[in-house]
C-alpha cells in the first residue's frame, strides 16, 4: 500500500521536497510518526493534516493511494 504526501509552505523546506510517498502505513498516526523519524524538525512545527482533502483531528485509517497533505498554519485578510 502506498500513500502520497503533499507538503506545503515552510514544511516543504524541512523535507526538501513537496511530495513524498510512504509505503505500508496503516493510519495517519503511523504516517506522522514515520515522517517525524525521517524529518525530526517536523516535530517542532505545528501543522494540520488533511486526508483526501478533509482536515482530520484524530487518527484515520488510510487506504492504498490516499493523498495526505501537510498544511502549515496560515492567515489571510
């Protein structure tokens, strides 16, 4: 199973890319854990996680080819 991750804003600077693919992650908690292991500086930032274009606030089971987005805080006017 593969999950495609799109990364925005300053989070992209941490990872050095705007797209990452992870394999064999069962849920969003496991995905975030793997990203924090691979990119420790991510754990120092606050960001939202969206799964299939829906912002989540708790763990979500992932399916093959799901898209997950990491969204930094934003403001507008």
